[in-house]
């Protein structure tokens, strides 16, 4: 599904897990993402994953444009309510990082899109408190997760023994684990 507005096109992919999103949900998603789509310009991509777990509906939105990735996940009793909360969360992320993002995404001024009174938040400076170097020994994903848990950390960087690339494992809020791998060209 694509949103066409003038010459701005946002590619939207909707995936259902343990459910099949209705056409009304898809139409609502398209309408809600127009709020966000305005400042991303052409070639932005949005992936919406709708999941049903028991009585809870979960919506996750991942937006990609120009090397930036924005992600929000919300839960509710209703898929559309979770979608609305996700879009609101994404807008808060964008507003919080407005000045830094404006430097990178010069296609549209954020002031034209977000001129609401609460949009004028103070830019936050990133205060790097500590830098660490780590020895990256080859490990399997399972070994890396074990090491992360033994250290009591929320994430762990390692050299993947199978691919010889630097990976990061982290514990997800749902209790599972994820692996971040670099994208290879080719």
C-alpha cells in the first residue's frame, strides 16, 4: 500500500501475526500515517505489524528514511487504539529530536508540520559519560546471550563466530531475545 500526496510517496507494509488486519484497519493506518509521512518526504517506508495475544492487541510501527529508523510499539484492547498510540509515540520521538533530525532531513521544515504549542521542546544534548573498549572474541549467539545474562546487562556486543561480523544481542521487553546484525551489501 502506498500513500500518494502530491509527489510524496510512503510505502506501507502491514503484517498480521495471529490475525488478519481488516480493510478498515488498513484505511485507518493510512490516514494516521499521513501525520508522520509529511516530513519524511519521498521514499519513506513504514512497516506495521499487528499482533493478537490472548485479549491484547499489539501494534508495532517501524519507519525508515535516509538511514534513520523510528520504532514504536503499543498495546491495547483494540488494534486501532494501539495504532493511534503508536503514531502518537512516533510523533513524540520526532518532536524530541526535532533539531537534530532537521539537520539531516532538509526536505521539509518540521515547523511547517508541527507548529503545535507543545512542539517547542528544548533540544536535548547527548552527554556521553563513559567510553569503553571491548575485546570481541568469536562467540555463538547462545554464548553471547549467556554472557550478557551473566553480566546482568540488557545488551551485549560480540563477534559472531559463524559470520565473523560484529553483532549485538539484547533482551526484549516481551522476554525474548533479538540479534542485531549488520546489513551486507550484495
